[in-house]
C-alpha cells in the first residue's frame, strides 16, 4: 500500500517582501491594523488596511491576515503587539515588510489516517 507523496514547498519559499509608504497620515498603525502578538499566543498579522492611502514601491501590497515576519530586516515574530508597533515606529517610511500567507493547519483527516493510530496497537 504505497501512496504517492506530493512534495510540498517549504513555507519560506512563499515569503513576500514589499516596501510601503503612507504619506503624511500619521504612523503606520493608523493606516494598517496590526493584530495578534505573543501576548495572545499568535504571530503578529495584518488586519484592516486603508488601501487608498498605502503606496507600494517594491513588490506587492500585503493582504488582510498575512503574517508579519520582518520590518526593515528586524524580525517581529514572537514579539508582543505593542513591541511590534514600536519596531515599526522606529523606522522612517518607506518600510520593508516581509509577510507570508497563513496556512490552515487544521485539515480534516482522511478515513485511512484516522484509523491508523487508534492507540490499540492491533490488540
């Protein structure tokens, strides 16, 4: 009973980098909502964005829900929301963002997988 395994790409091959600015409309947090953070057991991720204000200089604009990995080369994964916003405020615009689309880890098990390890070990 051999199965053909699909070779999946590593998540790091899906990282997207962009450089964005937002003009003189306050700080980044007033234009892009940053959600999540270590205090709630999540990576920081992007929420609502004012797309009519954001200007993308390099790459593609990130999407709602994208996980924020780096800001101008500074890793923010594992930081609290407040610390992530402090890192963002530290830099002048345009800022470089590295993001990745989240992947759902909760996929339904197939019928074969659900019965393969029932804890009885064939007894």
